[in-house]
C-alpha cells in the first residue's frame, strides 16, 4: 500500500538533514538528493515495525501542512 508523507530538507553545516514530521523520522546525506533517498529508506524501515502498523490503524496520520513562518528577531 502506498502512503504519502511530507519531507522537510534543510542544509546543515556538514550535511543535508531530512525530516518526516508526521512520523518524527529523520536522516541525512551529503546532497539534498541523498538525504531524501536516505529519509525514504528510513521511513520504509520504520513502517515495517508491527507496533507502528498497529498505531497507524488506531490513529491514522494526516499529512503535515508545511508553511513559512516569518518572525522579527
């Protein structure tokens, strides 16, 4: 079954960091593309867990809404 989640990728000092906010799964990579691929693999592995599968049946996760936030600092 295909599921869709969000991916937020930011550039850190050493590597790109990728986060799936709905699941709290994160990964990294030397490039944006590799960070995304690593996150995809991490999410797939996370979803294989039986306890996670049970949790998702009980409480389906809605896709996160990603917005820009401007503040005065």
